C-alpha cells in the first residue's frame, strides 16, 4: 500500500538497485567494512539508466545522488544535465535516488553536505547528460537509417533536418539506454550555455508555495500508529520504572506503552493522544554520574567545560607550522594575546524530527527517514532491525533545511525508535518528536575555545601568529574511522590555512572530548573559528595602529583573488569607512572580515549601531567568489540565508548546560533572529574561474567577525565570547 505523498520506488527492480546496495560500514567503528560484489563492480555515475528515466510521454526523471532540502540541488542538477542532454530544466522531475553504489559520487561516498553536491558532481552530471544525448542520436540514426552526424537535438527530440523527421527521446529511450556508453562524448562549449549560469526558476517553488511539498512530517501509511517520546532528562540515563503504565495505557486511543533506550514512548491512534499519554507517564530514571567530564554528569555545565578547555595543559598537535615562531616572538616590538570562545548551538530547524517504519510481508523493512547519507542510514537500520541491508527500502524525503542536522548522531535521530516500535507493535509507526524533545535531544555544535598570540614588528605589522584550539570537532567524532588524521580539520578550519602573508605561524590542536552529542552545524568549524581569527586580526591592526581593511589589503598583496573580493565588497558598500560616523541620526560603524570556507572565498562588511545596549545590524555586504556557478539566483539566496543564520548565532543563540541538563526547551527560551533584526543583505558574485567551490555554507563564517569588528569600532568594546546578547554593550 503506497503511503500518501510518497513516490513509488518500485523502479528499484527495473533499475536493479535491490541487490547492489553498498554498506558504508567504515563510517561506524563498530561496523565491519564490507561491500557486496555487485557494488564493487560499479563505477559511480557511469550507468546512465541508473540516473535517467525517460517515459514514452517524453517526461524526464532524474534520480539524484543528493537530498533536496531547500538548497536547490534538484534545480541545479536539472540545469547541468539538461544543458548537455538538450532538455529544458523545467521539464525535469528530480527525485532522490534509493541507496545504491551508482550514487557514491563523492570519492566513493554518498552524502549531501559540506557544500559539496554541485561542485563534486558538476563534471559527472555534464558527462551524464552528454552521454545520454549521444545514445539518443545513435539510436535515432539506426531507426532512421542515417548517419549520426546528420542529426541534431532540440529539447527532448532528435531531428533529421534533411527529411524533417523528428523522434522524441521517449520513443528512442528503450533502445538508446541499452547502448554501450561512449567514453569520448564531446561536452558543450561553455560559451553556448543556455541553462547553466542562468537564474532558472526552482523546480520546487510551486509545490512549496501551494503547500503541496511533502516532507517526512506530512506522510502517512494505512494502519499506521503515531508515537510520541519522552527522553531521559539526563543524557545517558535509563528507565528504572514506570509508575503508572497501566493508567497511561488505558487513556483514549492509546495502543501501547514502550520502554526504549534512554526514553519511553506511547503509540496511539493520533499523535496528540500519544503525546498526552507519554507526558502523563511517571518515570523513574537512573541517576547520572555525580561529577566528571566523561559523561553528562549531574553537575555538568557549559561554563565548567569552558573552564576546563581554558585550563588544559596538554601538549597540542601542530595543525599548521610555518617559519620560526619562537624567534619572531623573541624579537617582537609588541606581543598581544586574546582568548575567544563560542557556545553550544542547536540546529533549531522548523521541521520537527520524524520518521516512519513498516515491516512488509516480504521481509523487507521500509523506512521514511530525513537523512543526508542514505546508504549509512540503510546500513544502521538493517543492523537495528536484524535484516540484510538490501532488505531495507529507504525513502529520503525532502528536508525542511539541512544545517548539518540530518547526519547519523545516534540517539539524536528518531528513525531507530520508529524501527523498534514498528517491530514491537507489528504495525507501521510514525515517530514525531515534540519541539521540547527536539531541543532535549538535538546534537549540538560544539562549544569551542581558542587562545591567540601575535608578535608585531616596529612598523606595527604582524610578524607571527600563534593559536591553541582546545575542543572536539564532529568530523573526528563521527568519521574518525575514515579520516584518520589526529588533527580534526573540523575543529581548526578557519584558523589554519588563512591567506594572509604572516611569515611565522603555529596553530596547535588539543583534542578535548565533549561528553554531549556534538554535530555538524552550517559551515562547521568555520562558523566560530573565522570569528576567532578575524576578530583577533582586527585586534592586531588596532595594536599596530593600522586600519583593519588596509592591513588585510597589505597582507594579501600577493593574493589577487582575495584583494579583488576586498575591493569589490568595499565598492558595494560605497567605499570602506570604519567609523564611527553619523547616519540617520544614529552613530554607526563598520567591520570587515574574510573567510575561505569549502573551496570558496568571501569578503564581508557589516554596518551596525547600538541602541539601549542592543546591537542593530543595518547592512551586510558580501562579495562571494565560488570560482564558477550554475544558478546565480540560487547562489544569492544561499548566501542571504547563510547571512541570516550567521547573524542569529552572532546576536542571540546559545545553548547552556547547567546541573547536567539543557536550559533551553523551545524557541521561547532559545531566541533566534527575528524579522526586526534582519538587515539589508547585498550580495555580489565574483567568478574568478578558480575550481568550483561550495555555495550553501560559505556566506556564514564572515558574518560574526564583521559584526563584532563593527561593534568594536563603534564602542571600543572587543567582544570575544558570543552571542552579543549576553554582553552589556554601550556606546
């Protein structure tokens, strides 16, 4: 029975996916590395029928390796493939492909994240479209008994101009897609692009505008039970007893009461009834450890962890080392030091976490789970259910945003609970977390700390910079079995490999594991580390009597790409002026920053005022160089949304632990950016021709330092600990 709003993926059998699901067991240390023989024989991205379905009605469906979550990847892929296939992007239907080795297109992995989707698949998708078009032409040549070179194509048709005959791709598809692909297909000259680099309208805008887009929360199955969950108040504790289980089980509509790892659940005929019942349960939980940092102890607190990070004396691992730092400090005219930190953050997505699971009569487990790595979720689901991976049919619905929320974070995802409850009840089950449970269980952006030192010469310019970063990054936590470098790049990115010509550099990393569940968060380590570094660079400028914009230009004198961005963003803002200055009766000032995240480059200027101790950001200008682009409208919207999230974190957001529990429970006590606080955002794309970089995340990291640098210029106060709302700021 097909669920409401869920596409029928019976094409798995047609495309031969069922027996070829790859298991990315290497991503979890507890799982063996294994791959089926069929999977090992597949070169990802080479089998055209695995990606394209062309119906007799000439409709084109593209099975995407990536999950659509508002970033516009479905539209971008339609533009890329459509350009070479010669089909207008608006005629594409794009669906997330089921698990399978064909889609492991990122160095043997499949994931949607790291601003990697377009840049990792651009050459492959162009070749895919060109290869399919070539197959259509060859099939038409055989059908029409003409030479292939006498044929052209136009929006899904092969045309023989001499005889005025035309065949649709739909007519040709069965024969065409059975042909062996050629390895030497010619790609279109970029000068003749019609769709790539154009602001093609998004494929999903109509459905979303009309309320017809189907998210995980919207889906239903016949005979389905709804489940609500109450998690342990202290992470790592378990259920000892339920005092009123019989009474809760007798509440209207309740099917059953269940004990899960670290949680209790109620299944009922509606989610509201399930929630009322689960909240009525009287649960006795085991006690957390009294103290310590190995677990979330009863006295665990954010400020206690920060104090531990600051007091760590463990020797660091070199994340970057250049020149003779010791000698530069020994001969310095001036030495400055500063400590920076950033708090835990939740993802704060508006889409509540949910998952559906159903065990089918044929022994398969069917799962609807928001995710960013289908094969990994399939593998873990199989392990949980006790079935073979190929017996797990995974549907990956569109997401209500990414933000790094939908990777596999153990108990921070509800899909395992859906499997356990479907198995226990013998019925399809949909698990939906309340907002309070989402805040309780969300995996967090790590709390972070770095200590900086700089040596200045007699001319006021930096001769050396040194940083010590103490903490933990999500890459090492969740993918340490794959990326074995002892220096976790996700913990130091934004501090290392900066473009500035400071001759002597030493950046150290000290791993300090968090007891809480940490996660990727939009722009990952860059989200705080660029704030640390770029804030400290302004401190260097002030200590040396330098203008911060001029100092950056000087330190980038041999980096024309970066200088171009600084020149561009200054021109966008009407010329660089730090301030303070008067505008509309208010004292304002500006701050500048740069960032180099995910293969792209940005320069950012923010303009602020302060009224009644509250920072108001009036304008943010971003010059953005991703090398090259596919859809400028999507690029600009991604930068604008990244600016909004970066501002929210800069001004307001902070998740605090006290006495072992989180102090935020919903958006009423976890404030986020409001419309009143949203500035005008100005974006200019600068295509340098460098290798294509990411788009979804790079607009964020430059925002916090630009805003904080502006506040310092306006007030003289140097804020080194976010968010600004916790600091008393005055003019």
